[in-house]
């Protein structure tokens, strides 16, 4: 008879397949492409195309002529600090709960989106305009990026509610900067594209980092008895 200890073992159930980062990678690539296309489209149609530029500026003038500048400024000055406080508080809670990686991802998203916005704003030109380029909107970029960061740091059960709050805050910010005459509609659309592309890039970076093989310490080889 074969001793029990020496008998070959057969697993009762197959080991579950290892989860890969392919869905996150695909989503990240799509977000980068969609966001970049949105920025390019907003710039071409709202700035370079003469007819689109006239329509874009006409919408901005009509909106700013509604006489809501004071109320709009109040919304911006109150809303941005409030959103910042909420996200910082939730980030602290995420760190306490051992979700520091999500906080790092959210910070990278916000800083990266703002950096891209400022680079585009400084590098892009607006034909036949004495004023400096205003595309993309920095305020909308910040609010939208903070909204995505909010969704990242909250617990999974609260993400749908956080997503609704992020969409609402971004919508209010986008409408407000047009009402107060700070930005044109194309600036707002470009800001949303920047945030989408930056979110995709951060998602890709996180997926690549998770997919890197970890070094394992060599275990002692079994010795024959």
C-alpha cells in the first residue's frame, strides 16, 4: 500500500483564475482617447473654425448678459473650497481605512489634470483675439477632477451617490463660469476632456503598477528523506 503522506494529492476544486488588469487597461485607453478627442474637437470647432468661434462667443455673451454675475461668483467662491474640504476629509478617512493608494491616485488625478490644463492654456492660441487663450477652464477642470477623486476615495456603497454629486457640482461649475463671463462653452467642454484623459492616464498607470511582478524570497527546496 502507498503511505497516505506519499500519495499524490488532487485538488477538489480548480484554483480561481487570477484577476488581470485588462478591463482597467481598456477603460483607461478609451478614456485617454475620448478625452483627447474632446479637447481637440473643442479647440478646432470652438476656436479655429470661424463660424464655431462666433457661435461660441455669442453663447457666452448671451449667458453673461443675464445679470447673474454676482450670484455666479458666490457659487464659485463657496463651491470650490467646500468641495476641497469634503474631498480632503474623505481622503483622510480613506487613509485611516487603509486605502492610501486611492488617495494617491486621486491626488495624482487632480494635480495632473490641472497641470495639463495650464499647459494647454499657455500653449494654445486664439486667432484674431487680443485676450489670452482661456481654453480649457481651470475652474471646471478642478471641480471635475475633485469629483472623480471623491468617487475614488469613498466606500463602494457610496460611489453612486458620490458620482451624482460630482456630476451636479461639475455641471454647476460649468454653467457658472459661462454666466459670469469667464469662459466660453468650448472652454468647459475642453476641461471635461482634460479630466477624462487624465483619469484614463492615471488608471493606466495604476493598472501597470498592479501588474508588475513582485519579487518573492526564494523558499528552501524540500530535501529528500
